[in-house]
């Protein structure tokens, strides 16, 4: 057995299913990937998939959900820190870029395929994303109220501006390109902070 094959045998079944689904959705598209292909790639039975996830759209939901949970935890940590608001916002702005690039397949799959989710799951994802954006916006508003950031541009527009850049990363970012994830993150965070200077 190859090292990769041995590794697959010890990885928990849910992780194997998510890894297989992520690869197949990225290569073929969500709608062109069958449950049979996923379970064969993961080396498990359909029964195992339905035991852990219930349906193919549960897999899609979890692919994005794990990234969003990571980003929310990190944003909450930045927001709670004792650093000046400018530092906290800059760290949060850079972090969402890095974590998006590090999970680019996951986020690309989701934005390309989210319309396949059932209404309840779609509503849940939108609520989770709204919570993230509201926490990010609260940092902008904190800085605006303190006079650290200009209030000339509404905080909502500032947030939309930054996340518009983040959501388009999959259209142009390539790992073999000239900029590392951290360099892209620093540039985009700098652009955001420059836009907020009084």
C-alpha cells in the first residue's frame, strides 16, 4: 500500500469524504459529481456518506462551513484583542485574505455552487456570513467613532469593498504567481486602511 493509501486508511471517514468531495467538485463541478464518485474516491460506502452527511448538499455546506468557522474564530480573536482598532482591523483584513487563499478550492466551490443548497442551508450560510461581516463592520465603526478612520464613507460600503476583493481572489490568484498569500493579504489590507484614513 502506498503512503497516501495508508494515510487514507487512518484518516477519519468524514475527513476522507470532505477531501474527496472538495477535489471532485473543484475538478468537475458540484452538479457534475455523483455521490458514487465521491464514495469511490474516499474509499467508503454510500451508507458511510449518508451516515455522516445525509446528502451531497450537506457536503457542500460543510466544505464552506469549515472555512467560515475558522475565519469567524480568528476574527473574534482579533476583535477581542487589546491592540489599537487600526491594528485589529488590519490584522482581520489580512487574515481573511490569507485564509481564503489557503482554502481557495473550498471557497471557489462554494461561491460557484451555493445556489444548489436547499433553502434552509442557504439561509443558515447567509446568516453566518452576515454575522462575520457585522463583526468586521463593527471594527470599522469603532474606528470611525473614535476618529481614527474617516466616516466619509459608510462602514457598510467599506466592508463590501474589501470583501468584493476577497471574493474575486479565485478569479486571478495562482499559487505559482509572483505574490505569496501573505503579500496579497498585506497589499489588500493596506488598500483598505488607506481608504479609511481621515
